[in-house]
C-alpha cells in the first residue's frame, strides 16, 4: 500500500484545514488507518485512527472535539478535518495504514501544518 498526503499549509489560530491521504495498491487489505504527527524534537504521536469499517475511531485527548477522522473507501482516501487549530498543533502530519497478512505498515511522506498565533 502506498500513501500520499495533501492539504497541509500555514494558517492562523482558530482556522481550519482538511488533510487527505490517498491510498493505492492493495487497498482491499487495509485494516486500519491513522494520522500521526511529529514536531521537531518530539516523538511521533497518534492523532486519530479509524478502522476499515469507517465507523470505529479513536482520538488523542489533545484533539478531541476539534479534529474528525473519516474515510471514503470508494475513493480509497482518508481525511482529517481539523477545526479550531492551535499553535501547538504545528507538526508534520503523517498518514499510516496497517494492512495485509502478515500485518504490514505503510507511511506517507508527511505534510506540514503550521499554525501561527
């Protein structure tokens, strides 16, 4: 599975952005997808994840109520709607997919999100 993110950019605090992650390859074998982020000097952290059913989701406490993860299986695309962005959301955001048997993991190249105060 190959992943390509898009939608990052520079915004002001309180603004919104929507990230997209387009999957290709063995997309039928994807079991779960997620968004991670990594700021300079920090470890990569899970932001949100969604199972293949498109309904089961989980969020980091820091983004609950502001971010929404979704996926369109017909388009093989996952989204992250980010509202009320804060400067502390500034990071490189990465798309991840768990797929296949045995389990494999793929990562996108990352997209920069910068939130100014």
